C-alpha cells in the first residue's frame, strides 16, 4: 500500500501510481506504508459495516419523521419518536467512532 502525502489517498499496488488519482500529485509524493497497512486492512470490514448501518439509520430517520408527521395516535407517535432518537444518537456515535479510527490510522 502507498499513501499520498499530499491528500492521504491510499493506493494498493506493487508500485506507487504515476500520479495521485485524487489530487494529481506525482509518484514521488507517495510513501510506502509499513505497520499502518495492517491496521488499515484489519479495520476495513468494521468501517464498512458502520457505513452500511449509518445508511440504514438515515432511512429509519426518514421513516420515523414521516410517522411523526402522520400523527395517527399517541402510541404510534411515541414509537416513531423513539426511533428518531435512536437513529440520531447512533449515527452520532458512529461518526465519533469513525473519527477515532481515522486519527488512529484505522482508515484507508
Ligand atoms: Zn493525492
């Protein structure tokens, strides 16, 4: 794995690319990853699962907001309100966790 020192793009290959696909920096700006590579590889599944769950929670939030708006009866609104709260709180937890991963090199 190679990392662009300008923008952080991670490239997988025997050699660094001629130029960075993201920022266009030349080959010389790429550095070969050592130990960091293991951390990136190990964390990929969990990071993908967090992103997938985040997408589902966004959908849940939309559904909950529609249900609150429909306002059929108080028990239904209560359930939708709890769903909304759960979705928002969990999405914020996921964002905080992914930020931690990025800072610790568990990203790429
Ligand atoms: Zn770059």
